[in-house]
């Protein structure tokens, strides 16, 4: 179980890294303003509504809880926490 | 002990970010999370997108204790409940149990990420080393 958990986290970290390294490419490909699901270093679903992205991920037989999903903010947008 | 963090250009600037697994039995919650380390936030708050990803319904939260005061969060206000003793696991490095705030009302703008707040550092006696110029960040035991 512990090994599976670590693998799950490593896969998530890898997809997170891919997302952040490719954010400009994602913007060029019209993903700005959308949530993007990334699995195995590829975008697998996207939409402005996260509920639709989650349903698409489920349709592919994947558990959305284990999939990296992030919002593509417009270039120049600053998020103040 | 050190927990390595990632320094990433996210939503307008460099941020120290941490990925961890969150686990809770009641309500059932399990999955990896990406969080922004925010020393301006006293509490750790799960983002609404992460709540949705883990398919936590509002019905599952009924029995949880509510936090009395709302959080000012992303320009708005957010009501939360307290998830007691959630287990947070940071790779092979570290695991802890702590209370995590979880949002109970969906805000219009649902893009706010999960925040790893000062409560995490205080509870586990960590200091944050963040060097944006070198793009290096980590938590380190402060004892």
C-alpha cells in the first residue's frame, strides 16, 4: 500500500511538473481560462467548468482524485492569496 | 530533516509549492494535492478544485465542526469546516496529522488552490527556506 501511495504521488508530481513547464504551450493551444487534466504528461481533458473535466476523466476510466487538474490562468494574471 | 519544495512560476510569480497525499477516514478523502506554501495564511485550506477532484460532497461534511469566522480568501469570503486529524504525507520524507480547513460553500470563482499555511509549520516545528533567485525552497526542522 505504501509503495502504491508513493507511486501515485510521484506520478502526480511528474504531471504537475509537466503542466508548469508547458504552461505557455498550453496557453498557445487555447487552454487559457480552462481547467486542464494532465495524465502521463499529456492533457487529457479540459473545460472552463471543472465538473465537466472531472466527468471526462471518469469517462476515460480514471479516478479524478489521482489526476493532476489545474486552471490555466491568462499570461500576466496575478493571483493574490 | 528537510522536505524539498518546488519553486514554480504560477499565476503571476514564483511560489514555493508542495505536493502531498491527504488521507482522512471520515469523511473519506484520499488523493494527491498540490499546494502553495503561504506564510501569509495562518491556516491550511483545501482548495475547492481539489475538493471536487476528490468528490467530497457537502452532505459528507454535515457532521464536521464549522469554523466560526469566515476566511478572507481570494478577494472574497469563504466558510469552512474543520477536518480533524487529516494525515498529510510528503513523499518518503515526512508524515503528520493536522486539522485542515475545508470549504463548505462554493464560491463563484472556483480556481483557488490549496494553501499550506503557517499552522503546518508551527505544528511540525518547521522553518521555510525560500530562495526565489536560486529557485530553491524547502522546509527544515527548526529545532
